[in-house]
C-alpha cells in the first residue's frame, strides 16, 4: 500500500499568498513535513489531527539532514498516508526538490508539485515595482549566492550577472554579496546599479532597503546575517517603495 506526496509551495510566508490548490492539499493531508519558513499561520490550514513534522533547514542552525527528510517522505508514504511536503517560496526554486523526487521515484511513490510565489516575485510586488521592464529589463535571472559550504559559487557566469539590462535575484546571498558585488564591478557593472534587499518578505518583521550594489555590499559586510533575504539588482524601476 503506497500513499501519495504533494509538494506544496507555501510562498514567502504570508498565508494570503497560498494558492487554492495549496490550501486544499493541506486540508486533506494526513502528514505535513514543513520547512521553518513555511510554518506559523500557514499550518493553520492543515487538517485537524494531521501529523506535523518540522524538517526545516536554516544556515548556521541545527537542521534536518536531506537524507533524513527523504527517508521520512518515503516512510510516511509507504504507510498509505497522504503526505504534504510543505516548502517555502516555490518548491522548484532552490528548494532541493530534485533530491526528494528521486527518493520517491526510487520507492515507486506517486507525487505532484503545486507551484507557488517565489520570494523574488514577492519582493518586487511588495516593493511596488515590476520585476521586468519593457525596454530596459527583458531578462530575469535567479541565482543562489551560496554553495554547499556557504561560499560564493565559483562557477557562476559573472559576465552574464553583470548585464545592466537584466534583473538578477540572488537567493541565500547576504553573506556572500560583498564578494559578488566586487566581481560584478570588475566585470564592468556600475557601482551605482540599483539594488533591493528584501528581508523576511511576507512576515511581520519584513524589511525593504532600496540602495545600490556598492552601498549594499558595504552594509552587508558590516551586518551579522540573521533574517532570510532575497537581493534584487539591475535595471529595477526607480520608484521608491
């Protein structure tokens, strides 16, 4: 007897940004394995009596190992349970989704993926600016600012990331942004290029900072990294939030 796993995207944290499909799956699940950033009021939509299991991973904090998360997904599904794997943002954007899918496929367990609002889109919307612009930002690129060791990945295409006619969203990049900004400026990107730091988007302690890549790099070099954030830079709209 095998159950079924729904990978449900919770969005950046505001429960009002959940999709109807996400709410439906939460309301029917026997088990919910949830990320730290997909908890709080979002879990109010879970079925009463459902088993809720925290499997969140946060940089610099004790976290569930990915192998353990994979094993839990398989073990619960093999009992015949309807399982929701609740992921923050959009499950397919820097959420290690592929590893969990591979574990389910190996065990012969069915699954679905429910998309959601990724933090880059939420950050732009919260800041009241478009993520693209008709004449000056026809391309958007998402990157991770940290490799498995928490350092700036060395295999990034820095020339493409220095394109002034693109908007780049940097996930998990607060700690490494000073180094990234230095590389971008070596590639020719102006230090005055607009940047947006969006911390804890969709949460009560949300913080938005409109600045430039040079100033943001200097700021982050002096700050301790605590709150989660996405950084947007490039051909952003000029209007202030």
